[in-house]
């Protein structure tokens, strides 16, 4: 029987990976540094069809805009998050997670991605049914279990930080 708990190591890895990914997403935006706005998102409403309600969509655009501003103002975080991610081990995961949790800018980047994930996939079943890049396994049994655990990991992080 699998657990729905999320290890400290996985929490740190998700927050750092998502924070680092924000830099790539920021580079794809249609607006530019110093002029960030909700309409600058590289996401389009068509991409959201059947997945979001309008309130969630607006919340996602706002989260993405805030993340882009952090990326603009703190470009050094791209390297810092990558280095921290590479340094994570079972032995030091608590220390790395504490470093992440103490950095409000990394947390803003992590919050944008984790909250977007939870808004997009509000239930385990929605995640399993819609498919997601996190889903790599082809075997149905593995697919369902891997999906469910990934969903629980993101949901646990969001709940622990008061984001949902």
C-alpha cells in the first residue's frame, strides 16, 4: 500500500525544480522586464479550455506575473535553485528545505507552480484523467500510482504552505 505523505527530499526537489523552471517560463512571456502584466503570460485561454474556471485562470495569470517579476529582480536565483537542487540528498534534505522555506523569492516561484498545479488538477482523478508531463509510466497500474503520488506531493506542499 502506498503512502500519500511527501518526504522532505521530494518537497525540496519540487520547490527548487519549479522555481528554476520559472526562469524558462518567464523567457517565453510576451511582456518584458519592468512592464509585467497579466496579459503577458505565454499561456492562452484555449490551453485552459475545460480545465479552469475564469477565477482560477486569473489567479494563475497573477501567480505567473509575480513569478516573472521575481525572476527579473533576482536572476541569480536561476543558478542558486539549480545548485541547491543538484545538492539534495536524503541526508541533507531537511537543511536544503529549510534554506528554501526561508527564501521568500524561491517560495514565490514555487508557490506559482504548485498552486497552478493544484488549481489545474483539483483531485487525484482529474490528474490521472488529464495526463500531465509528470506522468511517464506507460503501464496502467504504474501510471495510476505514479500520478496519484505526484498529485499528493504537490497537494501536500500547497496545503502545508497555506496556498490552497
